[in-house]
């Protein structure tokens, strides 16, 4: 845009040269001025619009700012609350973590202690297993020993029973032998007494009478049922001859033949004697005055003591061996 004042000055200076062109220039200036005014007015209107728009935007921005500030404050408060909550949660979590760590440490210690106990128990279990094995082995050995002892006990019981049966058989046999020996001793005693009676006889009639009595005795000597009658007859003969023997003993000396016969009879009777002398003494009390009878009784006492001592030793030996 040109300056109007400067245009007038230039026109005044050159007015003389070109006066015909002044209205056209003025019109041109006017038109330009109007255009400029319109433009300025338009600019001012646009400026006002811009101001109004700016103010409106500013007010809206203030409102938005206020809203944003309020929202920010709310969010800030909310965030602070959440922060405090998170801090509380964090503190609680830290405490829980601390407790968990302590619990873990405690559990670890317990686990280590349990492992130690398990190791010791394993050692104890091995020791117990060894002990059980040893005890089983010992029990097995004891059972075998008990079986052996039972077998030995059975063998000893069988041996004891066999020995007892053998002793019973021997005792039965000895009792039978004793019964036979009693009979033999009785007969020997009778023979001795009758021999003494026969040797005391002085005449033939008395000898025949004594021989008859001895014949009667020998006839019944083998019969046990007549033994008492034989004993009574022997006593009668002995007692009947005691007085005659005492009377004739002062005047009669036996011949060597008679003494030899008497000795032979006594020796023959010795071989068959094994009877209790007390029983004979009770059975034949009159034998105290008979010389062969006294000798037989002394032999019987000696053999009786020897037999009882030997039998007692043999009967005690199987008992001790059986136990």
C-alpha cells in the first residue's frame, strides 16, 4: 500500500506535467483505501472472532483445567489411598514374608533335625536288625540245643526205663532166687540140725527112730505147703535130743569120722546159704544149741550183709545215670 501524503506531494510537484491523470489516481487511491479499510475491518472482525474464540477456548480451558484439577485431585487422593493400601499390603506382605522366612528357617531346622533323627534311626535300625539277627541265631542255636537236650533226655529216659525194667527183671529173678535159696537154706538148716540130732543118737533104736523121722522129713521137704510141719518136726527132734545130748556130752567124744562128716555137711550147707539170719532166728529159735545151725547162721549174716550192700549199689547206679 502507498502513502497518500507522499502521493500528493509527488502530484503537486508533477501537477503541471500531467493534470489529466489526477482523478484516475485519486479513484485508484480511493478504491485502494476502501479495499484497505475493508481489509482492515475484516482483519479486525477476524481478530474479534479470534479473541472471542480464544476467550471461549480460554474459558473452556479453565473449565477443563478445573475439571482436570479436580480429577487430578481425586485421582491423586485415590492414588494416595491406593499407595497407602499398597504400602499396608506391602508391609503386610513383608511381615508375611518375614514370618514365612522364619517358618521356612524353622522348618529347615526341623528337617535337618528330622534328617539327623532319621540317620540315627537308620543306625539304630541297623543295630536292631543286627541284634534281631543275632537273637534269632541264638534262638535257633538254643532251639537246637533244646532239641539235643530233649533227645538226650528221651535217650536217658529210654535207657533209664530199660535199666529199670532190667532191674525189675533182675529183682524178680533175685526174689525168685532168694525164694529158692530160702528153701535151700531151710533144707540145709534142717539137714544140719538132723545131722546134729543123728550124731547125738547113742543106740540103734534111737538111730532108727531118727532115721525114720528124717525119712519122713525128706519125703515132705520139696513141698512148700508142708514146710511148717517139717519145721515143727525138726524142732521136736532137736528139742527131744537137747537133753540127751547134754547128758551124753560129758561121756561121749565124737570119732574122727563123725567130725569129718559133720564138717563136710557144714561145708556143703555153706555153698547154698543166702537168707536173712534174723528170719531164721525167729523161725528156728531152738537152733542156738545146734553147732551147725550156729555156723550156718553166721554165714547167712555175712552173705546177707554183702548181698544187701551189693544190691543197694547196683540199684543206685541206674538212677544216677538216668538223671
